C-alpha cells in the first residue's frame, strides 16, 4: 500500500512540472522575461576559467545580455591576448589575429540594403553608447547593424577595446587612410603597429608618403595599391621592420639602398640584375644590417649576373631547406648560393622561376609573437 507521504511527493512533482511547462510557454511567447543567465551564478574561480576559454565573438555576444554580464567579462577575464586586434575600414570588421590566423570578432554594417530578410527576422537589439544597435549572424560572423550610422565602426571599436582592455594593433585602410591611422593613434597610448592599404587602383601620393615617411609609429606596412605613374619617393626611408609592396615598379635602387628593414618584399619590381647585384654588395658591406628576408619579383633574373664579382665568396647548396622569416613568411629553397659577410653572417641567394630573387639571412626565425 502506498503511503500518504509518497503520494504527496508524486503530486508535488506533477504540479511542479505543470507550472514549469506554463512558465516555459509564457517565456517563449514573450509574456515573461527569460530566467537569469545561469553562468553568472557560477563561483568566480571557475567562472574565470570558463570566460578565459571562450572565443572573442562569444564573449562579445555574452556582454550584450546585461550590464552584469558585461562587467563580469571586463573584470574577470585573465587570459592574455597572444595576438592583436585589427580594425578594417575596407569591409568594416574587427578581427582578432594570432600568428598566421585571423578570427573575425565582429562585422559592422550601416546599410539596410545589405541585410537579407532572414537576417532581419533574426535580428535582436542591444544598447551601445545610448544607441540601439541590431545584432545578427551572417556567414557565421556576428554583425552589428547601426542603421545608417557611419560611425558604427569606431563605436564598435571603442566597445570591444574597453571590454577586453586591449588596444588596436593593426588597421586595414581603404579610402580614409590618414584619418583612420591618426584616429587610432589619438585614441590610445600604444602606438599602432601595422597598416594594410588595400585601396584598389591608385593610392594618392600624399597617402603613400604619409605611410612610408611621416607616420613614424608604423613598424609593418603592406601596400596593395599601385602608385601614381609619376610617383617618386625622395630622401631616406625611415626604419620599417616589415615592408610589403605589391606594385613595386616605383621602387628604385636608390630607394632600396636607404631602406633599413627586417623583411622587404617587392612584387612587380623593375629592379635589374645590376640593381640586385648592387644591393647584395651593399648588404655584404654592412648595409641594411637588420635584414632577414629580401624578395623581389622581377620579369627576369640571371643569378650569375646578380652574383657577378662575388662568386669567389659563394658556395652552391643543392639541399632542400625551409625558411621562416620573423613575420611568418615561409619559403622552400631547393638550391641556392650561400654567401658570407665579413662578420660571419650567412645568407642564401636563391632564384625561384616565376617567383623572383630571394636573399634569406640565417639563422631563420622559428617563432613569432606578432
């Protein structure tokens, strides 16, 4: 025979399930607010571990839930950022970059026409800087829609850097390159590290000069656009650790001899074999002392002309060797001529058909924290 106590427990359980079902129905239909986020009730020590393991975009999304969730992420996250934050003016996104890896944190949209009907239906709204901003997913990325507010990228940058207590390290610029670079340098004490200019067509001469000469904080520069046909760079290059120029027709041997870089990459170069011989002699005599990797893509390279007058100081190496530069550039040399400077520093001069001429200084860099 069933005891009255057992019957009471069974009845209580049935009533509890009944009320939970009613509550779930009301929450789903918007008649009751959702329950408190259970993660925030976890003790602080395990909570910190959970937050440290979460991806950046997930943390940003979680920070939108409430002021408390924002505060918990801002104060409890302890894991160091091993990469850097990039802000792109070109496609309006923020990405978190680690060595040879880019993870998109947020995209920013301001045009209503760019939203699909499905994304519009799924869009939720959050409040940032007293403005209501739409939030939705597109191609797996979190998107903030600012409804015509052209300052959305800057407002989003302020939000993310405040949340994670980090500065912007890299910008991808398109139209307003100088304004973008100066805005970042004004808003933070840590100097901007890298700029990628991806303007299609011709880059204005004043912008090119500003990036190469006047903005002294930049240590990494990648220029994808072409220079004006009559562009000439006079004077000395400032110290630039990594210089990557996709359209290097304007770079002369006189320009090259004034460079002081770790990695110099010139695509579509017009340097001649004689020019490359002059630069190699310049390095052998102590010029460009920080150089680790030089690459020039030219129409034709005659390795014997490049090494003219230097063959007595070279050794032909036909072994397979892999090379990694301090900035992550990876190459495989199937052969090459090893040449030694007076101080004992060794470099490999290698010609790669359709790839151009390489000067790789040993030892290679096997690690990188950029």
